[in-house]
C-alpha cells in the first residue's frame, strides 16, 4: 500500500476548490503550462470513491483527497494507472517507432 503525503498541511476545507486546482498547474522551462500528475499503479482492489450505499462525497471533497505531494515536491493530482496496460502500450509504441525508422 502506498503512502501519500497530502499537499495541504492545513485544514483543506478552508481552501477553495479554485485554489486547490490552481495549485496543480506548473510552468516548465519552455513556458508550457500543464498539470502535475503523480502516477500510481492501479489495483483490482481499488474501490469506487462514490457508491450508492456510501455517503456521496462532493467533487470538492474528492479533489481535496486526491491532491498529494509528488516526487518533485509539488502538489499533484493522484492518478491511478494500469501499469501492465501502460507497459504494453509503451512496448508497442517503441516497436512501431523502431519499424518506421
């Protein structure tokens, strides 16, 4: 199980959703603006954060709970990725690129 360091040390409910979303954006050395994303392997054991039999959290609650510190010490959106599918896609992409060269 991964441990995620939350991006906001204070009470996140005091921070507006706009401030939370703005904290995800960065500018790279070429001046491009984008969103920091922390990739985490997904698991078949992951359960939906919303379900009919659970208290339905707001979108703001879900975003607040998903913003963590990434490997660059920046606020990032936690993103789960099917690593096996990602590896297959990368291998296919690399083979396609090599064939075209």
